[in-house]
C-alpha cells in the first residue's frame, strides 16, 4: 500500500456466528441480519463470514470456524480490523470466563477488535464495559450449567416413566415411536430418530426368534455355570449375529447378560459427561433406575441367577486403578506380551471391559504400565471419533431432507442413506493419512457388497476431527478395490467436490410437475 492510498481496513469487518442445536431462535441467518444492520449503521463492510452451525459454545474444540478465525488473526492474514459477533454468548459459553477473555485478547493484541452487536454496552476498554462483559460471560457459562441440570432432571423423569433416553435397541428388543398420548406410531430402525419434540421412544419386545435366542443365552449361561468365551464361540458357529450384525465377542455377551432391560428396567446415568467434560463411570448408587418401566422378556429369577455368576467379576471392579495395573504388570511379566485374548483368559486380571471402563481403553492402561504393543491402536481412536461425527452428520442431513417434504432412512449397519425410497447413498468418512514422503492422501476402502447410486465421501482435515469437504461420486455396483484422493485430484474428480451438503440435499427435493394436455 503506497503512502497516498488510505488504509481501508478500518472500515472492514468479519462476522462470526454460532448456533447450538438447542437454540434455534439464534439461527445464523438471524444473527447475520443483526450484524449486517450494525455494520451498515457504522459504515462498515463485512468482508468475511465465519459460521459454526450446530456447535456447542462450551469450548473451542470442534468449532472449526472460530479456530480458523483465531488462526487467521494470529497469522495477520486478515483484511479487517473488527470482528462482529451477535452477543457474548455466541462468542462462547465457556465454563471459565477467562477463556473467552483469552481469545478476545488474542484478537485485540493482533489489532483486531471484537464487538458485540446485540449488547447494550460498547466493547471499549472502559471499566463499565469490562464489568458488564465479564458478568455476561459468567452468566453465559452459568446458563449452560443450569441447562445441564434441567436436562438431567428431565431425562431422569422420562426414564422413570418408561421412555428411552438415547441408546440403541438390543437383541430381542425394538425401539417404538409413540405420540404424546402413548399411541404407537412406528418401529424405529437403526439410526432413526424421532422428528417431533412431543413424540417419545419406548422399548418393546422384538421378533420372537430373537427373544428365543436371548432366553437360550441366559439359560445356557446359568446351566453351565458361567463362562462367556465358549458361549460366544457357539453362537458364532451357529451363525447367530449380535444386534449390530457382527459376530459375538466376550464383551458383547457380558453386556447382554447384565442388561436390565430384559427384566423391564431402564437404567440411566451409568456414565456422565457434563458440559463437554470427560466421560466418567458412575458408581451404581448414582445410577437412575426405572423399575418395571417396560415389558421384560426374561424372568427376574433367571436374570439374577446369571448376575450371581458374575460375582467374581464384580469383585474385580472393586479393585483400585493401581491394583488393576499391578495385575496387568504381573501378567506382562509372566508372558512377555499382552493381548485382549490373554487378558480375558487370565484368572489373575479383570476383563478387558473393566480396563476400558476404568481407564478409557486398553491403550491407556498399556501406557500407564509402560507397555508398547505391536498393534497401533491410534486408528481405533480415530474410528470411534469418526463414528460420532457420522451420526451427527446423518442427523443433520435427514432433518434437511425432511424439511423439503422428502424421506430419508439410515441403515447404520451398511452406512446407506435411502432417500425417497429410491436413491441409495453410501456415506463413508475418509480419514487423513500421510504417505511415506509426507504428502496427504485419503483412501476409500470399497467393499464388494456395497451397492449404491452415489458415494458420499466425507474427507477429514489433517487433525481427523473436522470435516474438510465432500465428494459426491457416482456409485458402482459390486465395485471392489481401494480409491485414493490427494490434495490435487484433477478437474475430472474435483468436479464432484463440494464444500457443503446442499447439493446432496437438493437431490431429495420434490418438484411439482404441471401437466400439459396433449393436442
């Protein structure tokens, strides 16, 4: 910029908007209208917009737009000097008000001022504004804490009334959608959710053949005095799959045999992860239990006979974390290696399920005793994270499609989205990987049995936490083999690349045809 040219950056601003799922009145469109009017009155030009839709304000993690904004400001890669935000709560509902102040200070230090358009104070450096702003930050965090308590109380009440609060159907049971009067509406398939706020979900007995399998599992387990390893092997030999459509494992069988739904009880709050914190395992006296809330398919006598056989395992749950680690060290010293099969077969240690519950996974327990397994568990952690993002994405897509008057059904086991009972879309999340020379690539492992009209490849950013873009590719029936993306794919492949889901959603739109009489 030459000395004769005026610096116009002072008249340019960026807009940051955020919408959480439970505050639709603060939609990003409404926020932008207020921000643009605020800018117009002050002769400001909004030159860039950052939008976090469906994101909680409890922390910056997962808010790709705000993270990008901070990165741009720190890199001095901006052509504006102001950031316009609807109000203090849209900047964030951090549980520590200092965290909100920290991000604002980073911007101010880089010469960029944060201004709140719907607040009654001007965000200058005066004492009154600082006091009001800090009070608003604290109240924004307090709102989240109060809302969390109210949600927990409401969920507790619903459990005791017999209504499901999340979770999937287990073998022998199904999720049924009922209206506000308790009248049945439909059976929900895997991945499907209610669309009306007034509807409720209950558990009902499933197909009779599944009920017979569950009863056989309980009866065999009790008659043979316990032991899930052999029982899992016999089920797999007979070709009987678990509720997820996969072979049985010891952990799956233990979970089934301990599930109180089979005697009509709903149990809630086994784990809690409030306000974006880590998930913790609660002691049994903190669980919320709705007894006889649904129709049971196993007699209480048979169920409690099975629980008595788990007495030894229950004692293992009473061990401290250090005691569990000591047993793991002893097993490692005895055999020289550790594995899932070795731990579950040993009478010295608790089961792998216990270590997962107490330490958040086997890799965490291995790390605490200084054991480095040959198998790399990092991809399992990434897969678990992608599964969570997958469910949120599918929920968003289905809601947008249903708003157009169309239908969308999700087959979780096959990762197929069925649109209008006609279009089959295989949704696959593609994690970022590095080649041996350090370049980025994303690999789709196409399965032979996958048949779809389209393949929606969701490419993840290098951190494998945020979505980078989407590819909507034509599907190939019975196509096998892998397929790779790179940073530069060429014009023929990039023609299928999109930054949002709008194109996919538009495929579902119903078009009214005006019939023209033939002459």
